[in-house]
C-alpha cells in the first residue's frame, strides 16, 4: 500500500517535471514570437531578430546560435517604440523619463541602461529636451542617471 502510493507520487512528480521542462525550453526558430510580454506595456507585439530593423527598438537580448555561421551572436527582441515602453535605445521622436540598470540590454555581458520611452508633450518631466520643445522647470534626480549620480530632469513645453 505504501509502495503503491509512493510509486504514484513519484510518477506524477516526474510527469510534472517533464511538462515544466518542456514549457521552459526556448524556441529555436529565428523569428519566434515573444515568450513573454514583460516589457510591452501595451505596445505592438514584437519578435526575436538577429538585427534591429530601422524604426524599431529592442527590449531584451539573448545569445543564440541562429544568427551566424559559427559561435554565439546577439538575438534582439525588437518592437516599434511606444509611449511607456522600457527599451534599450531611445528612438527618434521619443524622450525618456526614467532609467534602470539591467542585464536585459547586454550585447556583450555586463549591465546596460534601459529607458522608459515617453512621447514628448507639454507638462511631461523628461530626461532630455527633444527638438520642438523647451523647458519651464528643472529638478535634480536619480531618475535619469545612466552612470549613478544625480541628473537634471526637465519640465517640457512645446513651442
């Protein structure tokens, strides 16, 4: 009786482990859909790519054997830039209002900066002053830091 229950528990646990391992194995297709939507913040769906196409930004990287003749290469999760998207680059027509130090954007190991993209508009506190805007106030903050230290944040006004 005890052996029968033990055998049932072990077989059930082993089956669950196989299902979990299968679910966690990453896809190897060169244009696979995103395995998760952790950084999309309502933006258009992205995809994994060996390059970052013009007009796109990337929100994550991983090493892959899919993008070259030999050795590991960087695989980018690319998507169109959008307001409130955490991205690894600041796209034309956008500013940013916050930064974070992360391994998500690393292309060769080590921490990199990730930016909270924002569409510029009057009344937005931003880390840069984009073309077509001036500013009516400033504040010293850690929000915009790319190297650990206080930076200036600007209260934008369109002109």
